[in-house]
């Protein structure tokens, strides 16, 4: 178990010390640490990387501070539409859902799609029917209600404006959560979940449920979870791009993550970040924005959460 | 204009001479030629690669023989849910839609998403709302009705069986259409469209609308449109995999397509095929199944359609 490693993120963007009160900063860090520990303890207890990334992402989904699960932002119709995906680096199996409403933990549903359906990607009402068939936990709409998110939505409701962020009108942040992990068995996995963009309409789907774009895992290369301007992450196939630079060019995990986020993605105008691990236990947390809610922990004693760059 | 090139496909699978009557074979070839010519004439008239792939795919969508647009198969609920995507290799702009009903030409809607929305991927009712907002052409359900498809659906209706194919119960075929092109300006583009799987349920989405999986275009490498066992194409990020082998390993277009379809995809159990072009006018039509409805044409006089291997 010497190499067990986990990293998490809670979104990236224009996150400056001035935009958080000391109380809020402490609250974010405390919840990041809890989510990090949830996955780490799973790994320490011999559970799989899939178990660990699911545990960490579910913890972030259950926290109203992050834009996923309970903390999901409002769509243009005042509802909450969530996307998520998960991938197992040992088997290359994957599961993803998009545009689902009412499911308490979209990451758990993604895993059920991966393990109990013939498919990789289910969307909308069909995905919700599958969730009911699998006895997934649902919550009423008031569970997803948050006064701050509601105020953010009311300020842009009825306009064509949408927000990539869940937190402040003045800021530009990408509300997504994710986790990547290496387990005692030498397998990696990745999980990503989001509540999308405030006031989004037309059934917009970002990169989070897209295997290869917002999420990817392969023992041969790495596990990656992204957060950022989703449209750019889709067009740049960001998560698989990192894996290909490792496989074909022989870059290290850190070199590949840096090349993709600080060069290739910026060239097409994309901003955001990603977290990644490989089977050697290397961890990379790379972003080209002012901040990224993040954390990392391993068996060598590394254990930290951070927000600003 | 010496290099203008176009290739199309109408799906791959267990397509044997014994499974087609001479009349049906002639009909398939005639419609493939029409679709090929629609795109080729656009290129010859100086239109863009995007114009050409849209024209060819729209022609295939309008033909009931192919599982896309008018010829879309039935879902488990007796409806037609279609997916499509388009990508411009010059700008890396892309548009995609999934799980839409009633839109006559999903490929046209994909292009509208690319050119007139802030997003890449719209799904379900929201995508249909955007289509109405853009004054897209809609058709009533009877437009999509086909007696053969209906019989195929009735034979599996109410069961958990689903069919990857649109054509014969005994065969295994992947009903998707696509086009890739190089225009006079030296730009490539790719377009893909599908009606999914007969009796599909739970809002299943395959690789066709996934940028990087079923569709990808980049002047720096190639344009690719896929058809096959969608879940495997998603997990293998097939279209972008071809591009990465060209970019990072220096493989030729033909070498890269062969490596992905005949080796990397087969290793994880996937079957199907793809079509690809690059900015030098090379064309590749690669598949690991018994047949693929396909065609290719260029300014050097190459002009052929084929079905079997």
C-alpha cells in the first residue's frame, strides 16, 4: 500500500483571497479535507480506486459549497440538471450520466451505469428511469435549494446570460468536483461530477460526463478529472490528451498535465484545471486560473488542501 | 482544388453478400453515390469542408436505408431519438446534439449549435427548443416511420434486448452515417449522425455525438467519423486516438487508422470502422467487420462506393 494516492478538486477559476472571508475559506478547506479523507480511508482499508473516487466525489456532492449534487446551481428553468462520469483504469470500463434531476449522488449513478448496464452513457429521463430501476437514492427539489445559488440565478433569470460559476457574480469559476486515486492493487480511477452552469438552457452538457474530455482513467497512463470552460475541454479532448502525451511522447505525468493545461488548452482559449495520478503514485494538480479548490494525500505523509495558486 | 477529397460511411457490421438482394445492394450503392456526390459537388464549387460533410450526411439522413434522420430505428418506447455531431478542423469549433426527436436533419442542428450557440453539446428537449429557436425543420413522427424498422422493433419490444443494427435481426450492424472532407482552402471537417439502437432504453447515448470518440477534426492531423459498438468507441476515444497517433508518433493517416481499428480497438473488444481524411487529401476507410457501407471521391478521379470487405 506504499503508493496509495488520492487527489480531489472542487472547481477552478477566479478564486482570490479577497473573494473569500476567513470563515468561508476555513469552511471550504474543512470540507475538502473531509472529502479527501473519505477517499483516502477507503484506499487505506484496501478498497479499490473506484471505491475511493466515488467516496470523495459523493462527499463533495453532499456539501452545498460545491456545484455538484446538493450544491448544484439553477438552470434557466429553476431546476437542477447534473452530469457525472467515472472510469476504471484497470478495465477501461466507464459510466456516465447527463442532465439528470433529483438523484442525490450522480457519481453513484455513473458507477451503476458502468457496472449494471450494457451502456456507458445515459441521459435525461432515461437515466433517471435507470436510477429508479437500480434503487438509487432520490431527493426532492428542496434538498437542492440553496439561498445563495437561488439569488445568483434570480439575478440572471430571464436573460440570455449564464454563469460558468456557482459562487459569485463577479467571479468566473468552474463549478465541478472530481477525484482521482491509485489503490493498493495498483489500479487508478477517475470520477467527475457537476451541477453545470447557472441559468444554463437548451440542455447544455459540458465536459464532465464526456469520457476523454472531462474524465479518463487507464492504468497504462494515468487517471484525470477536469474542471474548467467545458466547451474548450471537449474540443481539446483534455483528459485523454494528457494520457496520449504520456503514452506516445513519454512525458511524465507532471509534464503532460502542464503541457495540456498551460499550453495546448490556452492556445484555443480554454481555462481551468485538472487533477491526475499515475500507477507510480505521482500526483499532479495543474490549473491556469487564479485558484482551484484542491487536495492531495498519500501514504508517504503528504496531506494538504489548498485553494489559491 | 487538386486535393479536394471526401469519404462517407453508412454504418459497418456483419454485412455479407448473402444478406443483401441484388436489388437492395443496387439501392444502397445508388444512395451512397448520391450522398457522396452531394458533398463532392459542394467541394468542387468552392464550398467549405463543413458545407460538404453537412450535405453528404443530410443526404444519408434523408434516405430510409440508413439509420439516421428519416431512417432512424425505434427506441423501447416506439419513438426515434437521434444523435449527431460536427467539427471544423480549421477552428476546432464543434457542435453536437443527443437524444433529439422530430428534427429532420440532426446534422444541420449540430452545425447550428456550433455556429449559433455558446455551447458544444445540447441534449434532449433543450436541444429541440434550440432547434425551434433557430427555425430548424421538424417532421411529424410518421415521417420517421418505416415498416421494416417497425417490424424489427416489434420483434424485441417489451424485452431487454436491443439491437445495434437497423437492418436485419440476424445481422449485427452499426447504424450510423458520417462524412469527412478536405476542401479547396485546405481545411478538413467531420460529421456523424445516428438513430441509435433498436429498442434502446434509459436514454442511451453512443459515440456519435461525442467529440473525440465518434467524431473529430483538426487540420493539424485529420478528420474522422466512426461507426461501431459505440460503448467501446467511447472508452477508446477512437477518433482522437487516430489524431494523436499522427501528431505524436508520426504515423501516416492510413497507419494510424489501421492501428486504432485493427489493434487498439480490438484489444478491448470493440468492432466497427471509421473514415478519415487529412490535409494532403489522403483518404482512409478502415473497418474490422465484414462490411461497411462506404464511398470516396477526389479530384484525381477516384470515385467509388462499396459495401463488402
